[in-house]
C-alpha cells in the first residue's frame, strides 16, 4: 500500500505527461499518482503506480478531487 496518494486534477494541461514523469522520478518513497483528466484526452505514460481517470464531460476541480480521493489507497493525500 502506498504511503502517499498524489491527486492531480487537470483540464487541458499541455505538460501533463512531463508532470507525471517528474512526480514519479522525484518521489522519495512509495507513492501513487492519480490523474483526473476533466473533459479532455491526454496520452500518459504507462506506470504501475499511475491511475488515470478520464471524465468525458468537464465536472470541475472539486468533483475531480473527490473522485480521486474516493479511490486513493495512500495513508496520506496530497493535491
């Protein structure tokens, strides 16, 4: 079980793949990264500790955070 779940709500983020790569590369411990793509599509790298949630229609940041928090397995949440 990961210690920290990193929640990344996003809408039309141009650099999302680079952000995910940096989060995973610079992590000092066991983390999971939960990305919520709110109303758009983006190709993300395939990683065992990456969860990608695709929302077809924009729901807003609060909804994206709540969705990710609902499936997070970490002891701590980081947004």
